[in-house]
């Protein structure tokens, strides 16, 4: 039959239940498993950068004007403990308030035994107000105690760090005049940190606050930092099409430093799902198949809808029921058997011993020679033109034959790839040349089967390997 093939077409023979003898099942290595229903946790991987937890930053300012006398914390990046001195400051306003405090304290002590109505309570009230002014100016209780003991104003007040952490900003200098709005230090507590991660927008609906996450960084091979998703920011980056997601995690030993590039693996609970071994899923042209074993060698190719792969298993969202028996290996050989039976119209149990007879022995079956070429050569990931030259044992071209070329790549669970198959139905172009087009879903090594059938008989059945370019 002549005619031009349709570009990119992938025609497949219909598949129906097939019957295999026990000998045939054993010879092609069929392994039977079952569909399981169980709780499933999937993973989402993305990247991010360590940032300071803004809720753990302390800003150091004074609430009065004055001159800095001495600077103790003299370099950005230094670590400082809570309560350690940052600087000393002289403030005329503060010294004046200290004098008022000391006078109010003295009067309160001397008048507390007064028998005149209201004098003792008034003196105590003035003393309390003077102390409150010092506290509002963030004079520490320790400094106030020094005032009480020394009975004289402290001209140089020591300001201490409110938290333990790293100095990320320092503006304080000796003899510098400062006002209440002057930012002198920023101290970051890194005992907990943020990771601002970038999640591709098509994964945005999979992640939610509270999801657990593991963080790894190249600086510490084998070390895992555990945290959780804290907040999902509302704006997608227009350039990268990623959604910022904020994680919070403890930082034991302060190993994680702001700016570090990290890898994130989020744990996403999917609830109870139906799962099968990844090797059981078979990609055939435009659909995914699982071979269901109903007993006594009866195998049904069933179209299914697949979810994500989780480890060595894959989620099945439609097409199977829990506890059904399925084939977990040799799917390509079963598919070839089904294609052969479909072409011959033979959906009946084979006679005893047929398993050995159908052993794909090319020397017994081949009555024709088949040569494969592709364009481009070698083939690549994507659309390819496939040509088969079919000649008889006498070297003459054979026409009017049904020629199919099947490309198959086995499942690679470690890389998250299910098995793939593309069937090209080649059109007779004349002179023994058959041509068709088909898409290869990946680069790499493909197992190829060329099958030619004439009047219901297989006259060529050749198997070979080709290496496609283009990457996975």
C-alpha cells in the first residue's frame, strides 16, 4: 500500500488479553506482584539560600543623645554574647536624670518616717517616677544598682548586647555624636535561620506551610538539617517563574551561614494511595499500561493514569484496584507477544508447547532481511524518520508488507523514569523501502524490534539496539 506517512504519527496495534503457557511465562522471566494501598509520602526537590531570621535580629540604638566614649565590639562579623558590652556613652541628659534619681532616692529615704500627711508617699512617688525614666531610657537594672551603691551619677554608661549573635552592621565609632534615631549595631541570632527557596510554579500547589523538609549543603557532606515550611510568599518571580518559599530550621553549631546555597527536599504527605513497582508501569506510545494477571496465564494490558514516582514505586491514580495481581518484569516481551497476537488475530490460548515455539528465534522465523536507517542518523530525542529496507533471501525487494518498528527503553527507577515505547507503522514507499515517523522520548540506548508480516505471517523479526542523542 502506497502513500505518504503522516509526520509524527505513532500508530499502535490494539492490545487485548493474551494467554501464555506456564513454560512461556517462565522463559521470558515474568514476575507477578500486586497493587498495594498504603500511605504515601512523596518528595519535592528545589534549591535555596540561607538567610537571617528577621525575627531574631536585634537593633541597637540609644534613647538619648550623647557621645560614644569607647567601642568594645569593633568589627562587623564578630560574634558577641548576650550581655557583653558593645560601647560606652556619655550623655548630659542621662547624667541629669541620674542626679534627679539620686536626689529623689535620698528624699524618699529621709522622709519615709515623716508624720506629715502625704509627704512620705509623695517622696516615694517622685523616686518611683525618676527610676521609671531611667528604665524607659533602657538603663539596665545593673546600672541602676551601681547608682544606688555609688550614690553618684555614672558619666559613662555601658550598653550591652541584647542577644547572642553575629554583628551584621556596625556604625558606632569612638567620639561619635549619636541621637536616638542613629542605628549603631545590628546583631543577628543564628541559632535558627531561614532558607528562602525557589519552587517552580507548577509545583506550587503541592507544598504547604508545616510540611517537613531536609536541607543539605555541599560544605557539610552527609549532614542533614531538618526544618519545616514556614510561609509561602504571594508573588511569583516573573523572570524565573518560581515561587519563593520560606523555611525555618534550627542551626546547631551555627554551621549554616547567611548566603549559603542549599538543596531542599520537602516531604509531602499524599495520604493513602494505590502503588505498584515502577517496573510494572509501561509507556506505550500515547498511554501508560500495566499488565494485569487474572490467573492461569491470562494477562490483560490495562491503560492506567500515573501519579508521581516515590522511590521504587509509582502511584496509580486510575485503572487499578487494590490487591490485583500485576506483572512487574518482562513487560516489553509481553507487549511484543500482544502485538504479535493482535496482528494475527490470535486471542486464544496457544497449544501446549507454544511457549517454546514462540521463542523469537530469528533463524527459524525470518524469510526476509530487514535493514534499519534513521534520519537523522543516529536518531535523536524527538521526531525521527525511520526507514526499513526489506529484501528476500534472494536479495529482491519485498513490497506490500505490514512493517512496524518498535523502540523500547527499560524503566530506570533510580532516575525516576518509567519504561518507554514508541511504535512506528511504516508505509510502503516502493522498491522494498518502508518509511514512518515517530518520537523518541529520551536519548540513550533503545531496544529496537523490526517486524514484517505478509498475509498474516511474520517474515522478518529482527532485534537490534540504537543509541539516540539528546540526553534524558
